[in-house]
């Protein structure tokens, strides 16, 4: 697949005039990608140069969103879902890389992260709408039609086959992959200005500066719970309260443990700082969240320079800051 060249976009920037928003001296461009807000801010660049950066990154993110979409009937994911039960389907190297990574996550989490979750999601969507718990039999039936262990891969030939009629949805890794691609584009082009990227609640900061990531109060999104401060790097976030649902008077996370079929318990938010994303072998925050705090922090503790904040269901935070991490956690002061 042809990938976007940021260098080419920047080189062509002087050939056109552009209209964009200015935000504190930064060029800003916003849109929606993968059904979440996406934004690029470029600090210290002219309008044409800023637009070139934003256009290149959004073009790449839209390419990723389209090629690996679960809902687009013409995407490679849809082709695989339609044909792979009972026959081998040829995929490209990029698809194979993301699929292999997803299967690694499935094994790493003991099935709590599973890209074959399609039968389960409508059940909880209906439960959120009716505010009634789904029947246990529904959950059991959905789980019986799931399982990444039914995905067969021939990596050498880049072929995929399903031994049962499952459906794959790699949305859980795509936002992290978008940041991997954007970081690579920025490193290769080395623009002489700072760039701030947002995709949903995830942030990438390119160029050394006094960056901040505000963590919202899980019980009041109008208030800040605290802030991560760092010089540059990536912040990946999973918030169970961001789209929480109330069922039969109790709040539930929208993040599901796909091993049990039920929402994660005693969980509000997980925010993880990475000093850099060098390759596709990143750890998506959703993967870490379903592992639980102890296992997630044990894994992150082996990753140089990382930091993390876990907020439980009662709003209590636990902070991890590895030696050499450039990130600092500051809790918002409360006045009662």
C-alpha cells in the first residue's frame, strides 16, 4: 500500500495558500477520524507549512481508518471477514503485522483482549439503551461465537483463514498504530517546529517543550483530576468512564473484558506515557487496561522511560514512574 510522505507535503507547502485556525500562535486543523475527534497543532510554522503537516497526517490516518475499517464493506478487513471462513485469503504486509500484533495481545491477556468481539458488542449496546442487564445466556452464546484462537495465519505467505465463522475488528490497535505512523513521518521529515497531535483522548507531542496532558475527573468531566507533564512523547489513554453506562442503577465501564463478556470492574481510567513509539510493537492502553493494574504495571515497569496513572472505580489513583521517565504527575488540588 502507498503511504503518505510528509516530506513531500512540506516541500509543496509553498505552492499554495491555506486557511486554518490559529490557536496561541499554532496552526490548528481538526476533523473526525474513527468516530473520534482528531486534531493537529503545529507551533512555529507558517500557515502553508502547518497545513501541509496536518494534511499529510490526516491523509495517513484516513488511509488507515479506511483500509482496516470493520464497517466499510470495501475494506481489507471486510474482505477477510466475508471470505476467510473455510478458505485462505491473501492480505498485505501491513494487515498481517496488525493482525499478528492483535493475536499477540490475545495471548498476552489470556483472551481479555479479543478482536473477534463482534457478537458481544450489540448486547451491551442494547443493555445501555434499555438500562437492563443482559441475560447470562446471551453473554454465554456470544462468547461461544468468539475467539481469536479460531484465526489461522500463514505469515510466510501472508494468508489468513478462520476455522469458525468469526469476525475480526482491529479497532483496538488502530489508534496506537496511527501514532506510530505519525511519529515515523515526523522523524523522517524532521520539521523545524513542534507538533501536537490528538486522536480521541490520545496525544503525541513532537519536539521538546513543556507539554501537559490533562486527566479528567472520572466522575466530573468538567474538572481536572491531575496532569502529566513531559518534554515530548506519547500519551495513550483508556477511560472506562468516558462513555460509561448506567444499568439498573449501577455505573459500568464501556470497556469489556472479552474473556468474561462483562465490563471491567473497579476501573475508571488508565493513562500511559511512552517517551517514543519506535515500531508497530506498541502496547495499546486498552490491552493494558484489561490486564488489570498489577499485571499492567508489572509489564510497564520493564519498559524504560514509561509512566502511568491508574484510577480505580472509586477514584483513587496509583502512579507508576520508571527510573529515567521524563513524565511527572501532578494531582489537582481540591478545595472543599
